[in-house]
């Protein structure tokens, strides 16, 4: 039986908390488990790319900490915590439909529908934005755009890609807003929600999350 | 000019988007690249522009292989106009937009000005040189994209479905620009399109792609003569070709309705049934 979006959101929040409660070896194991879960749910190149980007940011964070402090262990622990927290979000997005996340936020977390939709609309925007950036880069390359030379030259050259992208993102968001309004979004009338009831597996999973969190808290503070 | 030699391309493993494609494109040709969605038209055009590198085979432009080259390296010889002109508009005026390409390639400012002027004249946008590009109509934006490509003085222009979503007047304006470029400037045109009447009217050669391979390569009149499985290739016979096929069996279809009328009147005159 599949877990509902609510359980997965709670799990993501719990993992964020665990990142600060559990010791480093347990966190490393948890990260390994998350990576395995991600690739079994979505065995695609995009998963590897997303993970590689997170690793890059974690590396940057560790590098910065090493630069400004002598504590190597804290620096690496910070990077590990960041990886554990962000990978849990990747796992959630790889296994849950955006519509289900929106609905769980409204139904279970009592978030106003407008805000929940805004949050998930931003998430939906990412693949479109990536596709647009690839198409714009291709279009400008065909006109002689080349990202080479010294860093200042490169930054200036990037404007040829960034400017059309930003303008297109604005146009796209305007279109989205208009189409939402035409569909009656934001109206005061009663809105129908297809409820997502929790199953036995959800209750068992939530209990497990509570126990691990409590155990982590005891380990950390006792 | 462009030689495509036994090119394969795969987006995913074991899923060939191009399968052993070979063709030669000579200078000054007006080619229509047609076929159903997903047949490999755009992939082939992207391989010719170095936007994609073939997984097997090679592409030569003026005898030089495109292996390892970037689109910006090829841009001076081959121009590419994308379906959506909004993806590339970045400047505040039409003239600045056209100037971006040659300026990025390091062309001298005086020469850039000359090229911009010429490109705008050729595309009929000279009067809009100071206009804000995003306020142009869709057809004008497409002509602007053509002008931007022309400013790099390419000898081949690849246009990916640039006539879609336009009214008849705007479509005609874009196509007549292409015809003029081809006839007066000798620019080789490769037009990817789903509009078969455009193929019949403007192209001198039609290449049909089907399942990643070249299914037909020849004159558009021969394509619409009735002996090819057009429906299987996702194509339709233009009305002029269908009428010509019924009235003038065995003869090549005229380019458009006016030409068909002329042929019919001539035939009737010869037969003595019309004065």
C-alpha cells in the first residue's frame, strides 16, 4: 500500500529534524538509504544530475566553512546534514504527484489554497524553466553566443541567455495567472476536495517517525 | 555544401531518432524537410547545425567535419531560425537585436551597421529598426529572427516550422522573404514544415523523413504525383496537386492555383475548346 502525500511531507520534515539530532554515522546511513530510494523510485539521469548539483552545493558549503574555521569535523558534518535534508525533498518529489502535495497542504496542514498552489506552481515551473533555458541557449549559440573568455566577459555574455529567459518567465506567469482566474481560482465559493484518508501503513509509518525522532532527541540531549 | 553521411542519432539508448541518414545539399537549393511529428526532421536539422553531435556517421559543411564544433563556430556558414522567436529576443530595438550576432562574433562596428541595414532591408523590417522587438506581431518577430540569422551572412538557412500559427498574409510575407533570399542572394534554404502547399509552391526539392530515415528525396511534384504513401508518412496532398492529378493525369502538378488555371486554359486553347 502506498503512503499518502501527508506522510511523505511529515517524513521530509522529520528527516530535517533528524539531521540535527542523529549522530554522523547514522546520518551517513540515512543518506545512503535516501539515495537508494531515489534511484529505485526514479532511475533516470535527472536524478543523478539533481544529486550531483546538491553535492556541488554541499561541497561549496564545506569549502566555505573550512575557509573561515579550523573545525574540519563541523564543516563536513554541516555538508552531510545539508545533503540528508535536501535529498529527502528529492525523494518526496520523485515519489509524489505535485497535485497530491498541494492537496495535503490544504487538507491536512490547513494552508490556504492560494498559498499551497503558489508553492506547487513554483515547483511545476522548474522543468519548464530548464527547458526554456536550454532552448534559449541553443538559439543564442546559433547566433554566435559563446561563453568563453575572461570571467567578466562570460558574465556579460550570460545576459544574452538570462534576459530572454526572465522576460519569458514573466510572460508565462502572467498567462498562468490569467488562466487560473478564468478557471475561477481564488473564488469564495465552496471548493470540492477529493480527500486523501490515511491508511494503516500511514499510521504505522507516522508512529515509526515519532519513535525515531524521540530516540534521536534522547540521544542528543540525554 | 552540406554532406550528411550515414548519420545515426539516439536520444535514448537503442532508440534511434536518425537511422543511417545520408544526403547532400547543394548551394542555392530550396529544400522542404517534411514528415510526421517525431520522424527526425528537427533532429536532422540540429545535427546539421552542430546543436547535436551524431552518435555515428558524420556531417560535413564545405568539406569540413562538424565533429567537436559548437553552433557558434558554424553560425557564419549555417543559420538556424527556431520555431519560437520569443526565445531569443534580448535587445531594446529591432536593429540592436539583429546586431547581436555579428557583434558577438567580433565583426567591426561599421560592418555590423551595414549588415543590420541589409538584413532589415531584405526582411522588410527597415522601417521598424527602432521599434521594441516584443511589440512586433508574431510574423514580424519571425522575420526578425530571420534577419538576426542573416546578419551573420550564412550561406545556408535552416528554418524550423516558422510558418505555423500565422495568418495567410504574415505567412506569405515570411515565405516571400525566403524566396527572395534564395533566388537573389543564392542562400540555400532548408524549410521544416507541415504545410504541403508551401512545399509545392516554394521548394525545389522535398525530403520526407519517416522513422528517422529518408523516405523520399526528390521534386515536390513527384512527391504529390500519387504514387507515394503520403498518409503513411503523415503528409497530405495539397488541393492544387489533387485537382491537377484529376484534371491532368500523368503531368507534374503546378506550384499553385494560378499556375494550374494557366495550364488548364493553355490546354483548352490548344484543344480548341476555349477562345
